[in-house]
C-alpha cells in the first residue's frame, strides 16, 4: 500500500490584534494584576513580551501609518489625524514578495477611506462612520442618531454587549478563520476600544478598590512641563466642569482623584470588553486546529495618560502615552519570555514580514527584531519618537500665557530620544525642552533640562537626535 504524500509545510498565518489607546499596564505581565484581561494574560504567558515598546508618534493616524508601512510619519506625511495614506506608500500586504496569503482587515483603519478595501486587504470589514457595522445595527432595528445614517461614538458606547463593536469584529474574525482554515492568511483585528468615550457594557466590571491611579495623578501638578501640556490640562479640566452639566453620569475628563478613578474604571471595562473578544477569536483558532500554525501579535497605536500628570488621552511624550503593550506568540510557543530593552514600532513591519519568512522591503526604515524574538542577544539601541502639531484645544480666555506664546506652543514639534542607559530627552522647536532619567525617575516627575548639571548628557542626546534626523531625512530645526 502506497504511503500518503508528505504534507508540505504551510506558510505561517498571522493575526494582529490592534486596540486603540491601550496602555501597557492593562495586561498583568506589565505589572498590574488587577485589570480583568485574562485572555491577554494567557496570551502573554505564551508570548515574547516586549517590556518597553514605543510608538513612533503618540497619536492615532501617524502611529498607524508606521504600523502599516514601516516608515516614519514625517516621511509618509501623516503627522496628524485624518490624513489618508498616499498610494505612493505600500502597506504590509503589498510589501510581501510571496502573495499566496488571504488577507483581511477588520475594524478601525484611520488612514483614509474606511468603507472600501484598502492596500491589498481582500476581506474588509468596516466599523467607522457609515460602515458594515452601522448597516448591521440598522438591520437589527436600531435608528441612527446622525444625519448621514451613521451612529455617534457616544450612542455606540451605550449599546448592549451583543451589539458592541468588539462582538461584531469577533464574529467576522471567526468567520474568516473558518473560511480560510486551509489557506495561509493574515488578519488584522483593529478594535476602536478602549479609546474614549470611556463607556461600555462593563463599566462596573472593576470595583473602585481595584482601580489604581498613577502617583502623578494625585501629586501636585508640575508647571515645569511644556506650555502645550499645561494648556491641554487646563482645557481638559474646563471640559470636566462642563461635562457635569451635560452628562453627570458620563464624563471624559476629571478634576478630582475620585473622578479620575471613575473614568479609569470605565476605561478598564473597555479593556475587558476587548479581552473577551480576543479570547473568543483565539478559541476559534484553536477549534479549527490552527493555533500552532499562527503567529499572534498584540499591540496598540498609543497609550492613554488616564490622569497621570493630570492629563488624559495621548499627544504627549510621557511614558503613559508613548509606551504600549507588544506581545508576539510564535507557533508552538508555550512559555513567556521578557525582552527588557526598549524597541520601537518602526521595526514592527519588518519584524512581521521576517516572521512570515519573507525578505525585508526596501521601503521599511526599521529592521527585523526576529533575532530578539528567537532569544538571540542583540545590543540595546536608542529609540526615537516624533511629534508634529495636531490641533491642540485651548480654554477660551486662558491666562496661562500671552496669546503669542500660546500660538507658538500649540504649533510646536518634538523629537525625543530614549537611551539604553535611561536618559530621555525631548527637544522642541517652540516650547520647553525636557530631560528625564528613567532609571532614577521612571514617573518623569523631575525635568532636569534646565537644572544646570546635565550639560554633557544634553549634548550627547542632542547629537544623537541630529544624527537620526540626518539619517531619516527629517528637516525639522531643533
């Protein structure tokens, strides 16, 4: 009797989970065991954990442009939100030399037209504005609350679990896995949560006693920070006062520690919402027998201050906004391994392409981190982050500074370097510079830039930023 033909090795599948605005410390492996994210905890227990992963730019579209193209935001021109990605730049599926993959993008895109398939993704499930998701809701009998037939983010945040975006994405992700179980596939699942509005079906999943505030959320606010940050803080606190009159049961910014806790309680509930859908998708993968044929990646486009330094959301260079979770589970992996050295999202695309066994595209500015993933030693490297003006809101009638200085501050650009030895320098063209020693001051409470004792450090860090700018064709004068 003839023996059965040998099974040809299949190309590995790839699933990327991409929530919006998830802080690193919302997964137990990053130091907070009180957050109810057991599925991400289990994934982390079998993954390579990048302990210090940094975005290229702390706002949605610019960061996502790097996660899709492997390029710096100043190169793609996406330096603020709602800018479409130019056809000149290829996204990950288009960068593959071998094209036998079935590809899917499910969820928030934020790099142009959300409604139609983009950049080599064959299956496209949209969730923003008029979308597959809004049509699904209308088919269930709901009435839109916006003139164009779509639903506001606030209305969506008040839906029951069964109608939530994560549950909708979970269903389509499982359908895609079932349909393509015999094909190599790449699937991005891009959740809108835990982005504001901080509201959802698990608002009270965490008790207030489980909600831990950052030390800098309760310490007196510092004024030795950029004027733009202080303007953000003042505007957010003014909005917090208005929120009490508009929706006393739901507010996006706080003033008191109790308000901070209430907001964070709801934020953590959104993390749980995403976690449950991730768990269901991973269960589906296991059910069809593809767990050991699939690379699983989890990261986020940026973090959330969540009251730290008396700020909310992102758009700043503090660690809470620029540092994100980053997990990679290899096929067959059963144990976790922590990589303590800092890495950048600029290496995200070349790493994924290398994981799929394909050559690095010339378009990518970074390099593959697969050696680190495999446990090989690599010397620590510096990390760079950039910021460009992005419509900072200012409280009407503010007295924080003269109008001329305010206009200058909201138009500032930043280039940040983080050294392996812990020094972090933020250089600005139009606002206060910052210098922190993350080893001695991980909470960034002491800005040492003007202390007069760190001239050599500042010179070294500044030189490194300028060399990086020259290498990546960044013409900002700082």
